[in-house]
C-alpha cells in the first residue's frame, strides 16, 4: 500500500473504461481530465472538459429525437470506446503505470464511487433536459 504522497494517482485505461461505461459520460470526462492534470497536460485537460461537455450536452438534446428502435447501447459503447481510446493514446498504459516509481493506480473503490455519483448526476441532467424539452413543446413525455 502506497503511503508516499509524492506518488501521483492515475486512472488506468481499464478504470477509465469502467467508470465511463457504468458512470456515463460525466465519469469519462472526469477521469480523463484528472489524468491529464496529474500528467501535467493542462491544455488537454481543458480540451477534455470543453469537448466532453459539449458532446455530452449535444447528445442529450439529440437522443430524444432518435428513432425508438435506435440501439441505446450504441451511445454507451461509443463514449466508452472514445474515452478508452483517449486514455490509451494520450495517457499512460496500465503496464507503464504499474512499472512507474512516480505514478500508481487510483483505487477501484474510488472508480466505483465516482461511477455511482456520476450516473446520478447524469440522470438528473437527463431528467432536467427532458422536462425542459417537454415544457417547450419539442417532445411529449406523456406519450
């Protein structure tokens, strides 16, 4: 167990994927952002927040207009695969974190907690946007 405060904690690509899949896009954005900050890449961290937030809000406004037979799992797989790709290409791979003296893994319990909080926040966003679109007359939630 690491007690050295100089060791920096990173989410592995697998942890980013798990958090993204179970916690939704907010967890994907958060884990990627935190990794970029820990790695000292502030520009990529800011880009992650901006692009991730824009894509999340855009998807929340588009989803209600998709056909009913559209496979919902495709959206989850899409942002999970995207987050995993970013983590693998621009951050450290699991083996590199494991072999590093500077970095170690975030706790899997932290990933679980983050996923739970993120999915609750995301569901609140979905409800708020759904109610807004309903009250503006763009969709009918009573159908």
